[in-house]
C-alpha cells in the first residue's frame, strides 16, 4: 500500500471511529510502528489530525455560536424540506414549542394558516413571523442574545419550568453519537434541556451538516428524543447508527424515506 493510500485509510478509520491506536494500525495495515508514526506526523503537519499518546484523533474544532445572519441562507433548501415534514407532526388544537434557530423559523413560516394551535418560543424572530396570524403565540421572555434573537436566562428558565406542551421541535448546533446533542453555551444547553422536560415528545430537526459534530455543552442523549427529521445528504452509515437510538425521517424534495 502506497503512503497516500495508507494515510487515506487512516483518515477513513478516524472518521468512522473518532480515534485510532498505533498498535491497531500496525496490525491492520501490516507495517511497522515507525511507519505509522511517520504517517501520523505527516497528517498532523497538514492539520488533518491531532496526535495523542499511542494514537490520534481527528482535528475537528468544536462548533461555536454563530449569528443569525451568518446562518441564514445556509442549507436553506434542506431546512425548508425538513420544516415541511415537521409540520405534518403538528395536530390541530395542540401546543408546540419551537426552539430558537433557522430551521425552526422555517417551521413557523408554515404555520401562518393554522388557527387552532399555540406556539411557545424563545426566539423573537419566530414570534415576529407569526404576528399577523391567528396563531396563539407565547414568548418565554428573558434576556435577548443580540445578533441571534434567542431569549435566555433565569426568566426564560422559570417560564419553561411552568409549562407543558405536546411537541417540541429541537434545533441543534452539533450532533454526535457519543456526545449526543450539544450546544455552544451552558445557557443554551440549559434552556434546551428544560424544553425537553416540558414536552410530551421531542423531535430533532437538523440538516445533515450538523451530524458528526460536537459543541461545548451537552444538551441530551439521543435516547431522550423520539425522532429526527433530516435531509437526504446524511450518510447511510450515520442513518444506520441513528436508527439504533430513534426514529429517522429523511426528506428529499418532499419525499420521505
């Protein structure tokens, strides 16, 4: 096996497992430990991996907080398809909780003709979207996160501790099989946790770019969610793993699989 092929195989295994051990690679690739160390040194120099004691991990930075403007327009078609499917899980006369975010905002845009539902949200952009409609809207209150539109803090938390809703649509900054759903700040994670506790069912709505990513603070394990709605660009391997934890709904141009 040529060095390039060997290094690609190392990266492939890292993508699948998150970490690798030198001893395992020596056995699998039938080369010396010194050869593997040279490969790892090369990959580290090219910012592909981070070497650890006896092995390596992928050089994948944590997902950090982004402004609304920076997120708006990214994966927009996927978010609209996810939102269209999510609305099918909203029954008449139900109370739903919409997390802050661009995907949940797309859900709000499809609720304007609904007259018998109640929407609770901590996102002022979602509330503004529903101003001129017959939808009953409850805003959690709290401190405004500038450039994002999210409400958070003690007032928000107190409100969420005193409500109960039928369905919660959870947005995500990052999703990982071991880390679960994660958020970039402790405040965001705390709000999302309370939203899950306040809901009969929680649906994760996230485009495929959010998977195999980690952020700073844990929100929940995947087992705490009833299902996820995502787009068709998600890899078959990720879908297979997700099915071990929850229901997976994949959308493609209005189709479901």
